[in-house]
C-alpha cells in the first residue's frame, strides 16, 4: 500500500530543558519515557500554528524530501532519509532515522536505528534499539528495549533499561542503567558517573573510561531474579498488544472513516453521559453474566455475555484512542483531502500514549479505567442512536 502523505501547518514549540537523570532503575527509565512521550504529544497539540508539518502513514514509508516542520509518521516500516527541521514523532515495526532532526525525537518500533544528529533530546523504545556511531544527540537520551546498542555520542545524560545494554560511544553526562547485563566497549567514554543495576557483573573493556564514579546499586534478590524472565515476557506481550491495537485503530479509521468519526463525535458531544454509560456497561455486565449462571438456561447466555464483553474491551480502548486522536486533529488546520490521513496518525499515537500512561504507577490503572469507560460509553451512545425507537 503506498504511503499516505499530508502537508500541514507547523506547530512552533518552546525549548524543553531536561535536567540529567539522577535515579537509576527500570521504573525510572520507563517513567521518563512515558512522561517524555506525553509531553511531546501534548506540546504538539497545544502549540501555536506555523508552517509545513508533515503527517505520513502507510505500510511502508520512506521520507526523502526535507520536512520544514514536525514529522508525524506511523507505518510497518519507516525510513527517514531527509532532514526534519522540527520534532520527529515516529512509530513502526522497523524504524530508521538516518537524517538530522532539528528538535527532539520520540520513536518506538520493533527494530529502531538512529543514525543522524538530534539537536535536542531523544526518547526511544523498541525491541532492539541501535544508536549508530555517526549518531549525535545534543541533549539527553532515554531508551528502553530488549537490547540497546549505544555506539554514538550523547552530550547530555543517558537513562537506559533493557535486557542487554552495550555502551561503546561518548556520553557527556551521567549514565543510569538497569538491565540484565551491561557492557562497556573499548570506545566507551563517560564524562559523568555510571550508576547501574544488574543481576550480572559489569562487563568493562580495559580501555573504557568513566570520569566520575562507578556505582552498582542494590542487586536483585533471588526471588526478583526468578521473576525477571516473567516480567520481560509480560513487557514483550504488552508491546506486541499495543502494536496490534495501534494497527487496528489505523485500519478502523482508514477503512471506516465516517463510522469511526461518528463514534468519536458521540464521545465529544456527551463526554459525561458517555462515562456514565461506560461505567454501567463495564461494571454491571460481568455481574449480570455471573447472576445468569444461577439457572441452567442462563448459563449459555451468561457465557455469551462474557465473551462479547471481553471482545468489546479492546474495541473500547481503540474507540477511546480514536476519540483522543480526533480531539487533537480538530485543533489543527486541515482540509478534507488530508483529514483521514491525519486521523490515522493521531489514532496510532493516541494508542501508544494510552499504553504508556496506563503503566504509570498509582495513576495508570485509573487512566485505563477511564479510557475503557469512555470507549464503552461512546459505543453505547452510537448504538442507542442507530437503534430504531
């Protein structure tokens, strides 16, 4: 399928100043990534309009023309070969950023490669993330992945979490790492301090240099080490689940733009009523299904109700994401020619945003609960409108 493109009006944004990270640990890195993703999305949504943002979506996308504003791209494969003057917000199965980015990068992918220069900060997540030797991040770097290869240069601080983290480049600030195994290659040059948490000893080449201190934080207990593989399996499942929901959201908007827009508008018109209906469906449906098990005749009806209920939950999540994405798109100047395209990209980014926010400690569960209520309520409102009488 050919890539879909849209020119738009640029959103100028103020400079984001990030202080170097001071705390190590997996949760710290994941929290930083979640907050960074949210800030990047929120900044794009609220900034004043300017000139020439680009929205791109498709099965495979290759950007060869320079982007004068911000780049928003979502595809199975994304290859950016031309410079981006603003921010780059990219998601895909395979992502390669081979050109310079004038501001910050927010990217997620199964396999993610950074080659060019990033003028501000880089926030990266994926199954495998590789920062090549020519890459240069002028600000801070936050990365989480199953495997992280840092061969380039970072002027600021680095926060990393992964199964295996290898550093073989120059870092101007402090480094905080949490990983199953950590390696410093022969070209590693850390001007600040290294703080790490790992169940295995640090693998350090004799020629690797750390100007500050090297501190190993509290090692995992035997119970934590035993549970770690299950945690990684859970994380991998969550990533795959999010990618699947993002693809389904993109397909729903692209294939049924009017129907998806109608459900989204129902949520926007009556958000309070939608949340109330969603709460009723979310909480009362399983209770009613269990009560139906009391009678023999009610058992198959109860099982059917539970099956439909479970099938509706991911649909409700997608509806909530589409609603958030459409809210974002309505605040951008657009035309009929590129409306669907922008909605596809916005829906994908909203799914990723919700996935990150749902994992934030303390508030993540409430965010997921509200998102499900909103999605179920929007579906109920639309069905109520369509049913006769």
